[in-house]
DNA sequence: CCGACTTGCGTCATCGTTGTCGCAAGTTAT
DNA sequence: ATAACTTGCGACAACGATGACGCAAGTCGG
């Protein structure tokens, strides 16, 4: 389990309290600003964070470095959420519900960083996401084995639908949403669909 | 029904044959390049189109103008596809299938322009999309009335799921896909979901 | 309290992108 | 054939964003 106080910068020495706060403030501002406009400048980010532009550059040498740090930070949170919720022992339905809720909690508010992380060039980040993807597929296979998913359903398609629904819910979101309600909505829709039981044609 | 030869530039006089070809080539290149990297430069687009950078600027004064033209072009195709497929007379299931297939045919290959169009500032484009949205909701309401959709389903949520699935399918796509198969997959998943008929818990 | 650290500010150099222009060569339509 | 149009090329100016400084003032930790 990744703690809340994990190191923010990778290579550096431990930061002083105020500096660490600044870094976190910058990352949060970056997420906010960049999710609204991915081409936002360092100046806009600095302004949103309430710090001078030079301070941002002090903490993140290049723009790339800032983006990478943001991605790494979000990916850490994401992996922690998944690892904490997934289990090969509990019933697939329970796990699906739990992991969905926990992922939503992280992904709402870190949409930009998470979206960017998905196709990252960084091998470390790519590995984490491939890992999560594998865990997801295993969960779905287990769901299929226990009869939760229909036997004829393609696992990859199931995962793509699942990801798509999660992505949809976490886009353009109001401040505080009822995660549990959204979770129910997603899992319910994924399993039952929106149509009546009687098939057409 | 919008023809293939409709005017590409709005305000301008009719273009000579070679110029119109160039404009189309540039738009296609822009879609390709920008879908891979939304921050791509005019030079990269020009290179992909096989023309000089100055030629791009000759046809589209500013970067904005190019983006707008791209968006307008895609929106036109999109609206035509929807208008041609939707109907208040035919059974909702049939319409849903037909409109999905036609939209997919347009949206595959014009993903960047379409995604950008969704939240456009241009009132004309926004109106078209609001129009399509309204048509979609009406279709779903009719589907609900005829028992295709469950009565308890929220129409807005249904539309969001539908859009999300279409978006998912049209992202990162190989050259030639079987549109009919994808359409079946989408509609089927939307209505039936992926789970077994017997509910859990 | 004192040393180390951090921040804001102003400044500077650099770079890439954008957008414009004129000219020569090639293409299109009549 | 000829006049109008289009394109490529090279060059240019302007602009914004990036990134690096040093310095003075403020803050943190022992």
C-alpha cells in the first residue's frame, strides 16, 4: 500500500516541509489547469498554483519533467487503489464493485494525468498500467467462470467497455459526486445493459 | 444529404480544381497528424500533406482557421450521416442500428475533428451537435416507449453510455474495420450488457 | 537564535512557431 | 496560346514559451 506521504520527486533528497507543500500545490494546479486546456503554459500553471513561474521551474526543470511527475503521481495513486481492492478470493461481483468505487475516487479529479498515463512512454508507468490491465482481465475471466459474465463475451471487449464507462463518468465532473451511486450505475449498466430482458428481433 | 463536392471554404470564391484537391489533402493530413499529436505544428501537417508550409498558410490564414475548417467539415459529414439515418417512423431498434453504423463510418478516421467538435465555441457547430443530441434523446425516449429500453433507465445516462461506446470503438483504429460487426457489438452491449440474465445479489 | 533552505522578482538568452512576402516555375481553364 | 491561378522556395519579422541567473526577503529546523 502506497502511503500518502511517499516521495514526490524521485532522484532528489527529502524536501523541507514548505517545499513539499509547494510541489503538491503545483501538481494539483497542473491537473486542474491542464485538464481544462492541455496546452496551458507553465505560467498559467504557476498562476493557478499561486507561485511564481520560476518556482515551478525550480521544482521541475522542464515542462516534460512536470508532466512526468504528474503522471507518475497519479499512476501511483491508481495502482494503489487497484491493488487495495482487487482479490482472487472474494466473489467477482464484490471485487468489481469495490475496485470500481476506489478507482473512481482516484480518477475523479486526476483525469488529465490518468488519461495521459494510459499511453505513456515511461516503461515504469507503462508496466503499472499493463499490470492493472492484466488484473482486470483476470477478474473478468473469473467473472466469466462463475457465471457473472456470459460465456460468449470477449474479455478484451468487456474491458474496453468497462474502461469506457469509467472514463465517461470521470469526465467533466462537478466537485463532489456520489461515488457509490456512480459505481452502481456503471456495474449495473455493464452487466445488465439498458434494454429489457426480452430480446428484439 | 450533403454531397461529396460541397464547398470546403466558406467565405471564399470557388476554387480551381487543383486548389480544391490541395485543401482536401491538407485536411486529411491534419486529421491524421493531429489525432496522433494534438499539438502538432503547421509544418508537420504540411509535411504529412506533401505540400510546403506556406501553402497551408495560404489556404488557412491561421492555425485556428485550419482547425475550424477541419471541425466544420467533420461536423457536416456527421450531421448528414445522422439526418440520413434517423427516422421517427421506423422501429427504434432499426433506427438505432442504422444510425450507429452510419455514424461509425464517418467517425472512424475523423476522430480528432469529431472530438474537437463536441465542445466547439462556434455557434453553428454547437447548434448541429445540440441538434444531434436532441435527436438521439428523442430516439431513446421512443425506444423506451416501445419497450426497447427499460422504463427506469435515465435517458441522459443512456446517451452518455451510447456516445462512450461509439467513442471507444473509434479510437486508435486499424485501417479497415467491419463496421457492421462493430455496430452489432455496440447496440448489443448497450441493450443486453455483458452479464448473464440472472441477477447477482 | 542561527544557518540552511525556499520563494518572489526582475532579467536575460534562446528557441520554435506563426504568419507574411515576392518571385520563379508550373498548372488550369478558355 | 494566353491569362489567371497555384505552388514551392527562401527569407523575414514578431511573438510567446522555455529555461537559467543572481539577489533580497522570508521561513523552517535544530
